[in-house]
């Protein structure tokens, strides 16, 4: 799936890393986004925004899945 958002929108290299670390890397690689670190499964708004990246932390593995939106 291609994104219409400007800048980098995917960070597969960060999957499984610490949430705060991933958030800092994401914001340094795309200056147009702000990260929101949340627990995986937490409710989030349904609106899509190119300037937001959800950093979903899985407490079981202490790792993340970054998702633009």
C-alpha cells in the first residue's frame, strides 16, 4: 500500500525495539510527524493523519509496531 504522506512513512527496522527509542528515531527521520506511544490494543481515533505516527508497544515482548495515521 503506497502512502500519499510526504517523507518516510514506514519503519520496519524498528519493529521489536523500545517504544521511546522508536519514537525518537521516527521523529528524527520524518520531521513532519509527531509520535504517540501507546499500549497495543488501546483505543485510538479513526481519523487518518499524515502528521501522526502511532507507536504501539506490546508489553509481552517490549517491542513496537509503528503505524502512520
